């Protein structure tokens, strides 16, 4: 008898810090439970949310007061 496979939707997350093979700013899809765990542990965020890393332009030492 063939098994009926239920398809789960994947949740995309964007990494804030290294985790496994992923680097900050990498995006990947996970099952909802795993995505929630990564977000709760502050390892990743939903893409486009504040704190995703890489949202500020690079450069500048901050010494010019801007």
C-alpha cells in the first residue's frame, strides 16, 4: 500500500549568525517548527524583518559624526 505524503509548507528564514553550514545573511527554508526554533533562539529572523543582518550599508568608521 502506498503511503500518502502530506506536504508541509516551508518557512524561509534569514540567518543573523553562523549556524551549521549557514552564514549570516544566508536564507533557507525549514519546516515551521524548526523555523520557529531558530527565530526563538535568535539565530535567524523572517526575511525583511529588522535584525536580519546586512541591512545597513557597509563602510565608514563612524568618526565623522554621521
